[in-house]
C-alpha cells in the first residue's frame, strides 16, 4: 500500500524505532532516578540497565533510515543529508535533527556508564549516570512527542493535522519502550533459586507490566479522542478520518490490527495478572511466555499505528494547496 506514496516504509520504521528508543531511554532514566540514581541493588537496576543498553540502537537505526529516505544518494548527492545540520531554524525538521543528534549522544554516554569499571569515569560513574538520567527523561519525552509533531505540523494533510497526534505518539513511544525492556528481560533474565532475588525479579516484572497497562489504557483513551475530535468536525478533517471506517481501506488494519490486537488484547492480559496483586495482594507470577507474547503484540501494534497514520495522511490529502 506504500507504493506511489512520497513517504514509505523507511519513514514508518523511523517513527517506530525512534519512538521506541526514546521510550526505552525515558523509562530507564525514570526508574533509575526513582531508585536513587543507581544506589540500589536488585531487579529495578536491571530495568534501568536494559533500557540504557537498548535505547541507542533503535534511535540510531531509525535516524539512519530517515537519512536514507531524505537523501537521493544519486551521483553527486551522496551527502545531501548533511544539509540537515547546516540549516538552523524553528522548522520541525531542523528541531528534530538536533534533538535526535543530542539524544543519540546522551543515550550512548548513558549506556556507557552501566559498564562495570567503565574506563575514564572512575568514582564519578554513578554521579554522571544520574546527571544523564535527569537529561534523558525530558530528551526522551521530547523525541517521543516530536515523532507526532513532525506529521502534525502539515496543515495540508488533515489526517495528520491534529494536536492529539503528538500525545498519541508519545504514549505509544513510552509503551513500546516498556515492551522492549520487558521482552529483553524475559528473553535474557535467568531465574534465581534465591527467594530474595526471585521476589525482586517479580517486583521488576510487575512494575513494567503495570506501567505498560496504564500507558496502553491512556493510549486507548487518546485514540478515542483523536477519532472523536476529527469525526465531530466538518470538511476535510472528517473526510480524512473516514478512511478508518471505510471497508477495503485501512479500517480492518486499524481496528483489528492496532486497536484490538495491539491495545485491547495486551491490556486485558496484563490486567488479569496485575489485578491479582493489586486487589488480592498475591504474588505477581506471569509466565515468561506471556510476557514475551504481550511485548511482541504491543510492538506490532505500535508499528501498525505508525504505518496507518503515515499512509492515511497521504491517501487523504493534500488539501488547500
């Protein structure tokens, strides 16, 4: 469906990967600061460590895909993308370029502080890590918001031109960041026979799952507001949102793929396990297979969201130009 569109899969993957990396950085930094800047042991520090090591990878790959999409890479134009740093103004593209550059640098240094006995840091390692975590939270949120602002700043595309889109992408970015950490933890974390280690591990998994459940719940609410805001208006905006209700267009992918599979299914599964501890004070004990399944489904849903939004904005516009 992306054939003939000006923005295709590279942009979709960029929005997905950059948002996921920004979400992982935000979650890692938040957990680290909540736990006292790394001065605590156990599973919560593992969350921060996983997020720190994971965050730079999707951001760098996503930024590379964006450069590939923007550059012609024809003879004599291989370095056309360098112009992104030559032009400094208040346009979304210019702001985004510097935001991505800054978040890549911060996330790499932040991840470096988690290496044991990292050369060059010495006793200042924890202090530097905590300082970078304070920077990482607003930076990660800014990049998550920016992925929506990049599209929403185009008034000629009525599907994109909504103030709610940036908030929707932010919540989705945070949710995918949590899902990425939860998935990596489920795949790599080894169960310990020690009771204290097991309790810490369960507390870590509960924290991630409960956070993801809340984020997805808010995301469902924002999706409703996004649709209602557009549907209750008239003219081009209402026409644009109709693509999500017409049979044979993006409607099945949106409702079955994103809303049902990507949001409703994981939030109901997570609620079933979180409620046991929240209401009945029982141990959180989601099987590893369930954690992997929920995380993968959340990531698939987040990708579908970007795909649908990017495609829908192009097949329903432009207008007024």
